[in-house]
C-alpha cells in the first residue's frame, strides 16, 4: 500500500518510518513533485492535519496522511498548542520557541504539559483521525541534543530524561506521535 506522508519534517519521517509495517510504502511530497510549503492555517490540530493531507489528496489524487502536533503547557493556559511551530513568531527557530517557553515559565511551580499528535488519514477522499498524547513536564533548562523541536525541554512522565536525551527507538516507546501511529497502523491492518 502506497501512502503519501504530507510533511517536509524529516524528523517526523524518521520516527514514523521505524513504526510502519513493511506493507506500507511511504511516498514523500518531493517524490511526486511537490516541494513548496504545505498549508496549515487551522485552529485545531485535527483541522491542520486534515488540511495538510487533503491538500495533497486533492492536488495529486494519492491516498495520504499528515501529522499535526502541539505542546500544551498547563500554566500557560494550554499554549503554545496549535501554534507550537510559530510560538516565537513566524519563521523563528526551535531554539527561539524553547527560549520563549522557558522565559515565560521562569517562576512556574506547576510545569506539567501534554504533547499531542493528531494524524489525519485520507483514503479515497475519506478522512479518519488518530490521536496520541503523552503527559510530562517542562524542564528548567534544555537537556540533550537529540530529537527536534521542543524535545530538549520535554520530560515524559516516569522519566528523568528529556526526549532529546533518548534514542529514536526509546522516544518511540512512549511519544505522542508513536501512540497515534500505533492506532493508525492497527486501522490499516484491518
Ligand atoms: P509538518 O511539515 O509536518 O507540518 P512541522 O514541523 O510544521 O512539520 P507541526 O506543525 O506538527 O510540524 O509541529 C508543530 C511544532 O511542534 C513544531 O515547532 C515542531 O518542531 C514541534 N514538534 C512537533 N513534533 C514534535 C516532537 O515529537 N518533539 C518535539 N517537538 C515537536
């Protein structure tokens, strides 16, 4: 089965590839000639995931899926949430997003947070959604150099290490994305 993964994020591709069974062949947007930005202008993770996968489906006719992810921090009233990619401003780096969160949480006692992923799968134009969540907390400072995005400051519940201090395989045993992908794979197996 061939599926386009509507993303330009290579880290997501590496994580997800390790979790997919061999009957699924991933096609990346550039392999079908699409190298521009994939629009995501919704105000929920589900809306953005659907927008990304529908965009490719409608343009090229391929069955497709997309992942939209957000970090919800309790003491920031759920921010950055759906705006996680551009929290420090349009075009800003992951490092700048991290520094903004750490600055806002300088005096925070409650550092709990949830990482959420929604995957939207579009087969023959019909959407299905899969969600994965992981609870954890925001570290006092960045820890580790692995992973991407907010990984250096997110410590999942039950661990003392951030996602950036874990191997891909370890992150995949407990991450928001892995939880959503497992549900997605179960669905495709049926
Ligand atoms: P797409 O092309 O798939 O849209 P993206 O990087 O824009 O890639 P999202 O909108 O889903 O992806 O991500 C929102 C933000 O959350 C962005 O800043 C990511 O770096 C970050 N993020 C997503 N998944 C993450 C993860 O597993 N660990 C840490 N940060 C993550």
